[in-house]
C-alpha cells in the first residue's frame, strides 16, 4: 500500500495492515498513516502501435535525434561500400576494352573446342556486364545518400538490398553493412524520419 508523507509529500510503500506509526526515510518525519491513503497519480497511458494487436502497449517513442543518430552509422558504411563497388566496377569495365586481350592457350581448348568460343563470347559481353555493376554501385551510393538526407525511403531500402548481393568483391563489406542498414531502416522511429 502507498501513503503520502504529510511533511515532504513523498510517496512511501507500507505494509498492509497499516502500522500505528510510520517514519519517512526521506525527511525523517514520524506520522500516523491515514487509512484513507490516496493512490499515486495515474501513469500516462502508453501509445499503441499500429503493428500490435489492440490493447498491447508499446515502449515510449524514441526521440528524432536518437533515431537520426542510429541512421548515420549504417549510411556512412553503405556510402563507403558503394564508392568501393563503383570504383572496382569502373576499373573492370575500362579493362574490358583492352584491344590486345587474347584468350590464353589453355589445355581445356584442346579437349573442348566450344570452350574457347564460349570464353570469347563472354569477353565480348564484359563491357555490358561492367555497366550493370557500375549501375549497381551507383544505386548503393544513391541509397546511402538518401539515408543521410532522410529522403526517398524506397531508394534507401533498394541501396541496402543491392549492397548485399554477392556479385562483387565488395560484397564482403556490402553484406554486413547492408544487413545493418536494413535493420535500422525497418525500425518505425527511423522510417518516420523520412519525408
């Protein structure tokens, strides 16, 4: 049972039934507890989440500044990944235009003559595939920039997903940073920051 100290107005826990005399641990005052003790003021009603069943309270909302701080770390990590990805893809794309590129004489060519034709066809497709990887790297960069600006939420999600694709050596960075950014982006308090 809770009672109020008449001298300092602090709420105190007392056993039931009430004792004849009570001593306040805050001010040291001795008083006779009243059987008509008031109950403490009601707690504020928690906000309800639209994602939970009705009547299930949620934790208090996270301040916008804290949510923005949570967003900056994965956004910067994703930006670094996108820069590495785009640089690596650009170097490969430029290297694919090497006119002196010859298919090396490999022992497999003697066993399977079609193998050499397949390798030569793949070398002709290399510039187009290089463009695809450059566009993917630019998507990761664009998603990271939108995370930092807190705009275009779908592009931020897309950049995080593309970073996780295992089609570049940069996926060593992209996989953990993409997962981290997705976890942060899917939080309701972070999603509410985007305009």
